[in-house]
C-alpha cells in the first residue's frame, strides 16, 4: 500500500473513531433530556436563585420553602422544594448544606448543593464539591 493511501486510511479511521467517541459522549448525556433541569430557561434559573437566597436567609435547618416557576414565561411548570439541612460556622464564614428537589413533567431531580458566605450579610455562593 502506498504511503498516500495508508495516510488516507489512517485519517479516515481516525475521523470515524473521533465521530464515534463524540456520539457516545452525547449519548451518555441523553439521560438528562427529560429531567426538570432540562426544561429550565434563564428566567427560571434567575427566579430559583432568588428563592434559594431567600430560603438560606430566612429558614432554619429542616424548614422548607417551595418555589414554582410561575411568571417566568416557561410553558413547562417546574416546582422545587428548598430545604437547608445543616449549618456550619467557622469564624465569619457560614456554610449551609441544602437539598433542592426539582419536579417537572412527572420527573424528579434531587440536588445537594452547599452554599457559603462571609459575614452576616454577604452573598451566598455555591461551593464546588470534589
């Protein structure tokens, strides 16, 4: 086989393998298609962020608040229950482990974010978990 044909075959096989890998990656994320978060639009995200902040500021551990995306102009109704589960303080830093249960179109999604802030009135910031 000539060098030119061999290079063409290798390039073609490489392209096929790459396309297959990308397709497999996309297929692995397909399970998210019908989850509540898939139906959320920017207005929903902004609204639930405000609801989470209000809950973190006003509710004690174990007390829940509810959120519904009414008024966000989304045709899909999305509901959430937001519950601070525990609070830890380290000096001026306060962290709260929270449960957020999202519901839409008969599907439910449980999230367990942690939010922290500096001082008594600093903004709550989502923490990355490792």
